[in-house]
């Protein structure tokens, strides 16, 4: 479930990043897409780890990427780049992802 939500976020970020000015090709666009793909990638990698400590470490990387992405999308929002409704949907999705990942970290640590 959290991996799929992360993948949905990737799709939305690519849609938004394609709406950014060409001048942001190597700036915000690159940073946002890298942070977005990092979320489900680290969830997937963590799930392959045998130890609880390693699993949590990769979930924490994923969580960190959501905060990085939130900052970048907030900057895009402040600059009024791209579709406003999409920006708001992404920020809402990031918030949901952060809560889900943190909850999953707590569950893995408690098991």
C-alpha cells in the first residue's frame, strides 16, 4: 500500500515537473523527480532486508525523501509554477505518505 502510494506520487510529480519552466530543467525539476522516485525505491529496498534495523533505515530514507519533496513542491507552489490543483493534490498526498511511512516504521520497530 505505501509503495503504491509512493508510485502514485512519482506519476504526479512527473506531471507537475513537465509544467515547470525550461529554466528549471536542471534545478527544481531534477530535484523533485529524484526525490519522488526515492520514496518507493527505498520502501522496496527496505522490504528486501533481513534485519528490522536495516528495514527501518530504508523506511527512514523514504520518509526523508518525502520531506525533501514537500519542500521542493512548496517552493514550486510559492513560485506559482504549474497547475495549482495538482500542486495541492501532491502536497496532500505527501502528507498522507509521511503519516503512512511513519506508522509503518513504528509497526516494524514494534514487531
